[in-house]
């Protein structure tokens, strides 16, 4: 795979799709995912307090889930090949979760930047132009057509039409692209993209594992301090992780808490 070409596409369009991530772990992850979903639906595991019917299962790398393969996935060589292409070896923990909806759902169009709809152009562009500090991705454990993106929208202010749709959430957008992942494919995508998670009713179950690793800045701030991520501070988590992931975890824990 031509890393330079991939990086160019990522910076220009905000995403790229590859076929070579964690294939050796794929069957094991699919079976582990089904067991984790069963635990979540029964209420046995709910580390983030999102309830048994949530579309995502958090804490899949934690010992309560009992599936170490997800920790292996988060720091496997194929993942790190791409993350290191952007950040070098100065990497820290981001997150991992499992998309696992059975029913129809639609997040509506948004950016993963909080409430930006009412910000001015200069305010929003200041956010969009901040340096890249995280790389997030999703690997399909089964065919997954749920992610929609507007290519290039991570690098520009919203259009008038996009401003309307970001409020209404559900209408179509000019230039929208549906990312149709086949089992084993992975999409790396920029969280600043205008995007949408939309599961068709004909799809029995969504089953994709999502990950994120971040550039390590020793002077940075802990950005996973909310209750949804509190499980990450549990005393038994670090020793449960693979050695390489322990390093990334230690770097995250070294960050100062938000003021």
C-alpha cells in the first residue's frame, strides 16, 4: 500500500479504505464481539452506563468483557503501520468500542466536535484547522454500509445547505458518499468530516469494531474524563492490556486532568 498516496487522500478527502488490517484476528474478533454483545444486552456488562440497548458497546478492552483480542487489535502491526505514518511513534491511547445495533438507527449528519452549528465561520475554521492529533478507524466484522461522509468537509466551513441539514439532521446532502465496507475492510476517517451513521432496516446486525489512537503530547490534557470513560481508570485495566498498549495507556494516564 502506498502510504504517501493514502495520506494525501486522507488530507484531501478526509478518509481512506484499506483491506489489510487485522485479518489474522478477524474470525476471533467476530466471535468475541457476539459474546460481548450478549453480555451487554443481558446487562452483565455496561461499563459506560449507556444501557443494554445502546448501539455501541464501550469498554471492550476491559477485563470485564473478557475478550483480550480487542486489546491486541488496537495495537496490532497493521493498525500501527497507518497510525505511525501520521504521528511517528509518539502515540497514546485513544479508544475502542463495538458498533452493534440490531434495529434501525440514524445518527443524522454531524461532526464529532460537539455543538458547532451556531459557531461563526472564523470560530469553526479555527477548530477545523487545528493540527491532526488523532486517527480513528472502523473495521467491519461483517459487511457494513452504515457510514456516510461528505468528502473534503473536514477542511472547510459548512455550505448553506449543510447548515440547514446539520440542524434537521436527516436529509440528503450534495456530494454524500456511502462507505460500503466488506467484511475485513477498514475505513480510517477524520472526525471533523460531516458524517452520518445510518443502518438500513434490512441489515440484521451491525458488527464493527472502532478504534482510535492519538498523538502523544506530554503537555496535553486528559480528554477522556467523562463518566462514559471512567472505566478506563480502573486498577485492573492496565495489567490486562498487551504490553505495547500498556505504554500507550501509561502515556494517556500521564496527562493532566482538565482544569
